[in-house]
């Protein structure tokens, strides 16, 4: 499972960017879906599979094989 820090770097390469800090999460913007989505703050923490799938769907960034 990837860690939040790895996921953030991958999303930045895809064109996504952090737009603001929420109470418990960071808010990111995806130009692919033209939508905002939440991502956890703890860069060293592993992302659960279902959470990763939800974030990737919202961002429009498919999982690399």
C-alpha cells in the first residue's frame, strides 16, 4: 500500500494541486475531473486500499500497474 506522501507526489505529477487545509484533511484540486477531493495529512501513513480507490476516482488518476 502506498503512503500519503507517495500518493501526493504522484498526483502532483498528474497536475493535481493542494488548494487548502481543512480541519482534518487537505483539499486538493484535479484538473482532470475539475473537482476537489480530500486527502489525509499524514504523509508517512499508509493509505487503505478502499480509500486510495476513492481518492483516485475523485481525482481521475488511475493506479499504475
